[in-house]
C-alpha cells in the first residue's frame, strides 16, 4: 500500500469511521488510516475517485503525497494563536465592560459563539446526517445551545471558546507526538553515490541492485545493506540497532543501511536491494505495527460508544426528574445536567491510549527493539514465563576446540588435518566453527556427503574420512574404544574404517546471558531452556546460568510440544534458528535475534532484537511495562476526574467553566503524559 499524508482529521474515532467507510468502497482495494502518524495507507484503482470518496465522508480532510521530514509551519500556528487571542479579547470585553447594552452584549457573544463553534457545527452536522449523534461535537452543540436557552449566555460562549482553545493545544500535542514518532522513522537515506565506471552518480537508494558499489562520505548514511570493500571507519548504528557507541568497521565487514559513517570515506558493495535492507524492513515493521491494536485500545473504543450515550441519558434524567419530583427549579437542574454532559466526552481516552501505544512502539524502536504491534507490546508487559533457545541465543553459536584426543599413535596434527579434510566443504555450524580453528590447508575431495544429524563422509586425498557423532561411526561398523564421559560436544574422526580419535568442542555462553536470566528471575518471570543440542550440553549451560527448567535433544515439533506443556501464564520464546519458528509463532510473544536470526524466525516472531543483545529482551519487557503503566494512569486519571466533576456538577459545586477543564484539560494532560513513553 502507498502512504499518503492526511490532514484535518480531528480524532481517532473520525479516523476509524473514515477507514470503515473506505473499506466498503469498490474502488478501494485496501485502506488503513493511522491517526497517530497522520497517514493514510491505501491501494486503489482510481486515486481521484478515492479522494472524492474521502471528502464525501469527511469534507474537511485533505490527502496529499507523503513527504519525509515534513512539519507544521510556524506561520499556521501563530495565525491560530492570533485568531484565538482576538476571540478571547472580545469575550473579555463583554464580560468586564459593564456599561454595554444588553443587545450589543448578546450580539457580540453570539458572534464569538458562532465563529469559535464553526468546526463543532460542521462536525455535528456530518455526524447527524450519518445517523451518529453521540459524539463530542453533538454533545458540545447540544449543551451550549441549551445553555443559551436558559439564559447562561456567558457560560455557553465560554464553553465553546475554551473548547476551541483546548482543541488547539490538543492538536499541538498530537503534532508534537507525531513529529517525535516520525523522527524515529525518518532514518531512510535520501540518496546514494553509485559507482559507474570511474565516476560516482547520485541515485535513489531504491534503484540500487546487488553488487552495485557505492561511495559513502563522512557524515552520510549507508544507503542499503552491504560489505565494505575499501576503507575503514567508525559507524553510528544507533538508529538501527539502538547501540549508543560507534562500531569500528573495516574491509570485509558487513554494514547496515541507515547507519552513519563517522570518520573516513568508504566504498561499500551492496548485498541486499533497498526493499530487502534492514532499514526498509525496520520502517515497514514500525508502520505496520499500528494496525495491530491492543485489547485496551479495542476496549476503550467499545467503552466510548457505550459511555457517551449513557452519560447523555444521565444528563437528561438529571434535567427532568428532580424538578418533576419537586426538588428545585427547572433552570437549576438543566444547568447541572449540562455540566454533566460537558464532562462526558471521552476525548482523553480515545486520544491518549492509541498515541501511548504507538509512542511505546516508537520508543522501543529507538532502543533497537522492533515490536510488530500494540497487542504484542501489551502482552510483553504481562509475560510470566520465558523460554530460550540455547545455540546462538544464550550461547555465541560459535564452537571452540577445547580438547584434541588422538588414538593409536596418531598425532594431534594428523587428527586436525583429517578433520580439516572432512569438514572444509560443510556448511554446518559445528563444521564452520571447526574450520575457523583448524589449520588452513588445500584439499582435493572427490566425494563428500553430509549425513543429516550425524556428520560428514568424504573421499579426500585417497582416503575415506568420517567426522561426526558416535551414531555415524556405528552406522559404518567402526569399532570405537571405551571413552570417558565428557561435558562438551565431541566430533569423532575415522579414516578408512579405523578410529583416529576425537576433537572436543564447546559453544561459548554469551557474556550477558547470566545477568539477563538473573534479571528476569528477579522480575518474577520463570525462565527455561529448549534446545536441539545434546542434553548434557544443555544441562551444563542451564546449571551455569541458574536455570532449573531445561530440555535438550529436541526436534522442532518436540520443542513446540514441551513449550505448550511447560509455559505458565503469558508466555514468550526467544530464538534465532529455522527450527525455532514453530515455537516463536505459538508463543504469546515470539522474540527473534535480528542479526543472527534466520529469515523464517524473524518472520514468525512478534518482536525482533536488532543487534542480538540479550539485554534488550529485559529492556523490551521493562519498556512494555512502563508503557502499560502510563496508559493505566491515563485511564484512571481521565475516568477519575470525569467522575469527580460529574458528582460536583450534580451537587452544583462545579459549573460549566470547570466542566471545560474536566473535558479538554484532562484530555490535554493525558495526551502529554502519553508522550513520556517516547523518552
């Protein structure tokens, strides 16, 4: 879907209404309105027809091309300030200049009321025409016209005028939130210097292809994922991975699109087209995240539809019942009813809750944590049990040689050479780790076969060499001497049917793993390990990390089965491999490693840790809890204050002046509180 800028959209309920109506139109294939960003995502057959439909639904709304970095002009803000100041000045004269005739007094007040209330009149007219009367515009119009009817002229104008002022400050707060959120997404490189012959030509990053060479000057963004082929420098990757310190990169090192080159000029060979780059994926994930709403968001939307009519009915009953039963005068109770009606608008909730969640997603993005929806942010805050894959998640996923054990007079050098012969063509993680530790040597392999789950069988230098586990050697009928039990993984080597010895290897535990497990346990979260590695290896890692629940030697379906049986409450799983995808998809929150994780695991996951730092898992949960607390504060504050003002209004303690704060003021404070989650 293409993204468009949408303006003059008043509130989230208007955005939801517009989206629902657009989806019914046969010209529009797909549409999503994002109030938090002021964006319309739309795919249609005829764009002009779509625009006409939008303006039929919401005449004030304008649709245009999306421009990155676009911000509201100071001129528009000051023009509104000047306009509101003029209205407030005229109102002040009416209130404080006592020598004015009543006719002139009412005429000026009526003029201020009409001018200030034009947006309310238009909004109420549209909603009444569509058969939806219970929105803030209708309630505001009904309350203020009723106030005119009972002679409360000053209060009626004050309510409309201060409502307009409050709307202005709310709009400023929303725009500030949008700028903060959009600034997190405006990390897309604007150009690339592509090498053509001996010259560098400026092109769009979207036009780059694999193997193109680009020049990245100091202070510029790397246009897409690639590998450095010339130069060395420090790279600022904070916008992509949340890493605050620069990272040194040289020839042969991979770099991500969107990172900033800090020191020296670099030449980078592109390894991924822009649309598949880390930066494009990050931006798309954050944009898509707004479509997945949290339960609280859905609850607030449903609550607002019930709450507003209920308060309206309550207001009518307050206006009618007491005077009919002989308790006071009609004017007194109608005035009290209008105060209650004024407070009833649920703006504080329908504005602050969605912005709070999207601010939470944006704030996490700035830390290098991609959360794919508000529903996952909500679930993260409630996680009670979390399971980790071992290899590549809790451990480095790189095996180191810890013992070389030759047999039958074979030297260590010969055993290493045989292992090198067997493993040099394998892409298995153990083989790749062994190859990085084994002596470099040229081999001529006439035949090689990788036997799944066992190891390698090769014809090399005139010999048949086996390298793998005991099951591989036993399947070939090779006699193996009795061996002492060891705590690490073992690669057994045989040549021409004779056992040569073994090489002990160990997967190094990540330096941060123990601290992460301890912090999670201190937060009251149950931690476990599910791994396909040998049970004894998993047991050793679990004991070192202080994890009591662990399972090893698992196939993907077994991982899923044990996870389903062992999880408690809201569950999370952290993994990086293809075999982790079923569990990642099954968990309430699946968390994948962004740098080392497979594409399938990242696609199946709900949260992606960009730089593979396990500490980010803890940060993600803490950030989700902070977001959830802010949203709870807004809900309790808004409902609490409105409840107090309704009671004060019924007892005649609060008038319509105070009711303005109970509506607009509370909404503004809740909105400002929501922006805290971005920091």
